[in-house]
């Protein structure tokens, strides 16, 4: 199966459940441990952000994550109905600052952007649609 | 995540197992900051059984090492798996702590120094 979709609730506990699905998808496609870690971390950082800050009400929401292998690339797509947030517009974390000046804000998105090769965002029908791609080394 | 805390010489040693992420980092933050406040000046984190860390976990390490520096203490890490080491590198965190390959190495080169 080259594609798998999973619907998550807007709870951080769901991220670990997703990681098990990602791990399984990774082994089905012979993806390396490091590759799978990168995908898990990128998804985690994006989802943690959305779940923690994206919702202005206290209602239950659905987040749909789709993993897809196309050619030599893995695409991870996240669709949610949280308030509009474009991770690409977030201020960049400066990872070269010394310890005393380091601020962890923005670090999660920096990690996601560094670990994935490509990230595209669009707002569509009141939903955030984020697609992250990573090349599979042959 | 499971944690166990022991005292080895003049250091507090925490062994972590599982995932240090947005779900587990808060409890660990309290535990670690308490140890920093009341415990010895050296803290060693054994990551050899830690499978995963996210920025939520990195944040706790940053807070703890800053708190330790205020009392002129020091924190070191050991046993990072390659995936974790990669995260430390791209987060710019590898420069903040001495990183040892194993608990044995950290014990002789950090704890007993």
C-alpha cells in the first residue's frame, strides 16, 4: 500500500499513536530508521503546535494525516481545521546562538523544515493543508 | 516514558526510557528541575534507552542546564542513539553539553572528575 490515512483527535497523546503507524509504514517501505525518525519528528512538531495553539475553542477536532510514497519521495500531508497558520512564515530559530540567549520558540518548526526537503502550505476551505516531502535515498 | 534516578558519586544520574516529547516532557521537567535545585552540581542523563526526543524535550534540557549553570553545576548526556544525535546537531544543542558514547565513558570522564 503506497498510501495511508489516519484521522487523529486534537490531543497530544495521539502523536505517539501516529508514530506507531508511521513506523509500520516505514518498515513496509524499507525506509531507514533515521528517515522514519525525521518524518515522525516533523509530524510531531507540526501537530504539537496545532494541538497546543491552533484551536480557539475546547471542542474535539479532527486532523487527517496522510502518508504517501511516490517514486523516490515520501509525502506527509496534514489537514486540520485549526486557525490559519503557515509554518513557513514563522520566524526562523537561530540555532547558532549561545546557551544563554537560546529561545526554544520556533525550534520545533526549524527541526521540521530542516529534516524534510520540501514544505508547502495552503489555506483551503477553512482548513490548513500542509504537505511535507522527503526524498528517499536510493 | 520511564525514568529512574540514582546517585553516583557526586552526580545525579537519570536513565530515560521511551519517548521524551510533548506528552512526557512536563513531568520530566519537574523531576529534573527539582534534582537540579536540591541535588548535587553534576547531572548526567543516560539516553541509551531513549528512542525519541522532540523540541519539547530539548526545551527541558535547556531549562535544566541553565538552572545548573546558575549554581555552577554541569550537565552531561550519554548514549545518544544516531537519530537523537542528529536532532541535537540540527537544533544546535550538541555544543551545549558534553556528549559521551556510553554510561561507562561518562562515569569515568564526567561523574568521577
